[in-house]
């Protein structure tokens, strides 16, 4: 599990490509290295990846076909930065909201509204069926960042970002047309699905 509080942004320093498979190498800051072991989970842009190798501060992660299909990680190149978060411990402060690291889809950055000390960013979700889980003032994970949903339309939603978030994550460098990973809040999804099942059962009765 993760909290959606990004701990570092680092560039990918090397990529090994294979058929429907790739390995990313990143150099972790010292603060994220203690007790790190092969098999540990680290979120990259919100996607839970498993540590497959450690050489000093260089850590490798394997990305299988399904990860490459569902996320924006397959489009990254050497030098591109990713948001990182190590798995939460029982003692961790939950400053964001609980996240699984399982990406549901990607969304396209479609509009940026900038004002003094604030930025509103709109995202267009290709899979409209998922919009029912994105609710005004609800939680959402965007590239691994725990955010509160602002306005919602048929196929778009926006978030409001403070300077600290823009500085500490990759969202401050995103441009129109860029792709982000989306994780729906699982509690919201469970509630919506339960209500739909109950209503459907009543209609059949």
C-alpha cells in the first residue's frame, strides 16, 4: 500500500528493452535506500513495481506487458523523471489516502489554468466508464500523487495544485497532451458498484 505522498522525483538512467518487457534503472536518493531489498515495492508514477536488482544506489525494476499497456511508463525514455514512493509501513503517517499502486487507466492533460500561487489542471479520461468513480471532492491518484478532485464533467476532471506539489512532483513540468497514470479511490469504487448492484436488484424485483 501507498499514501500518495511523493517522496522523490528521479530520472530514469537506463532502460533495457525486450519484447513486451522492459527494465528501468533509477538512482535512489539516500533517504529511500534504508532496508530496501529485492522484492520490495516502490511506486513509479503511482504504479507499484517490484525491486529486481540493487547495486549501490542504482535500483532496477521490471515492467511486464500489462504494465506497459495500462500505464504511461512504457512511453518514458532515459532522462524522463518519475514520482517515487516506497511502500507505506504500519508507522507511516497517512498524509494522503491509501492507494494500492494498481493503475486503472491513463488520462491526457488537456487544460492548464494558472494563477498566482495556484494551478488548475484538467485531465481527459479516455475510458468514460470510469468517470462514475471520479466524484467532486473525492480522492484520486494522479501519477502517484494523492489529490482531491475539483470539478467533474462527462469525460474530464480537474485538480488544484499548490506550489509545493508542483515543486515536489513531476506535475509541475507536465505540458498539454502529456499522459498521466490514474488510480481510482478503491473505497469510492466499492460504494458506487454496491449502489449500482442494489438499484439493479430492486429494478428486477
